């Protein structure tokens, strides 16, 4: 819940949290082989705190949505773009091109 992270950092957090989720079965197999105990997938999720990674990933997704929405709002506020023009343009405006490039 760090407020000073930029969009690229939040995306990286989301990507990084997918690895523990993806390889939880490998960790479970390794722990079982070392301890001689078998653990069901449900218990492994609870035991190894994989739920925490789910929570972090969901928070990252929420923050990505917030950051993108803020950026789009910022573009709209700065543009003073005439959305109801009566003339047809052959090419998109620089404003629209810049916004789509960012996205």
C-alpha cells in the first residue's frame, strides 16, 4: 500500500506475486519430500501464506486501475479538447495520439 510507487513498479509487483502462486505445488512437493508429511493443496496455501500473495496481487491490480484512471482524467483535464466538433478531421489530434501512446 505504498502510495509513492509509479505505475511500472506496481505492475512489477503484480508480476512478481504470480511466481509464488505458480510454483506452490513445487514447494509443497519439496516440503513433503523433506519432511515426509503430505499436505493437501488447501493446507499448503494456508501454511505457506500464499493467500498473502493473492491479497498483494489484488491490491496491485486495484492500484493499477486507479493510476490509469488518474492519468486518463489528467489528460482530459489538460486537453480542453472539443469533443463535439462539427468538422471531420483526416488524422487524429496530437492530443489523442499522445494519450493512446501512453496507454
